[in-house]
C-alpha cells in the first residue's frame, strides 16, 4: 500500500502517450460520412421482409419436393427387386 497522494502501483502497465493506438481495440469509426446515394442506385437491391419470408417458404417447398423425389428413386429399385423374386 502506498501513502495517500502517491500513485498506486499497477504492475507493468505503461503510461499511454497521446495518440497511441491499442491494436487490441477495434478501430474507431471513420469520421467521413458515407457519400450520398442516388435513388436509382438503391432500386432493386433491397429485399423486404415479406420477400424473404416468401423465398424461405419457396426453398422449404423445393427441399420437400427434392426429398420426396430422392425417396421415390431410392425405394423404386428395392420394390422392383422384391417383385422380381
């Protein structure tokens, strides 16, 4: 313990100089604002939540149909072998 008024010991911690960057911390955000975008640049590039739900449902349907087709082509040779014997 130190006397009152003395700085407390902090191990091997160095004093940070002004302007020194800690490489372990994330970089601060840039101060330059994003350039303004024209409306025609943005058109057609945003997918709304409703469209995402529609695409998700469509992909589920495609997956189900694919699984059914795989099942049919897996079972068909087995059934034909059973019928032949």
